[in-house]
């Protein structure tokens, strides 16, 4: 929950105000001191723009489809996607995409 909240730039206080809770209760949720009920988890997920199942992904070392998750975590992928979507200039977006594709193809090439 904390990683998603921080990736969106949302403070504990703001999340708490939205839910009608104190920031200290949000802090306790994030530290695992207090349990989060199903209804509250649904509210948190909605505010953070993810499905409630998002908070359970990777707990068993898998991606939810039964296969180990390679590479980046889903949170890292979301942060990257959010940052990319924040690039408004079309040429800049195309350049970033070309760079990422080139870096990916370079990493697949055999090393000498």
C-alpha cells in the first residue's frame, strides 16, 4: 500500500482524510500494526487506482498467473508507466520508447 501511495505522490494524511481516518492509522496499516478489513481495503484500492488484488500480488513469489515474475515488480512497472504517460510531447515520448527498445535489444545480444 505504501509503495503505491508514494508512487502517486499521495501523503498518509491525504489518504487518511479521503477515508475519514487519521494519518497515524494509515501509518499503522502500512507498518502492519493494524489489520485492514476487506471493505477498507476496497476503499483504499479505489482511491489509489488499483484493484484490491493488487496488494496481494507477489506475496507467494508469483505474478498471479502461476509463473515466477521476471524483471521489474508491478509497482516499478506502474511508476514507469505513470512517468511515461506524464511526457506530453509526442517526439519526446517516441525518443524515450526508441531508447528503451534499443536498451532491451542490446541486453538480449550475446556479450563478447
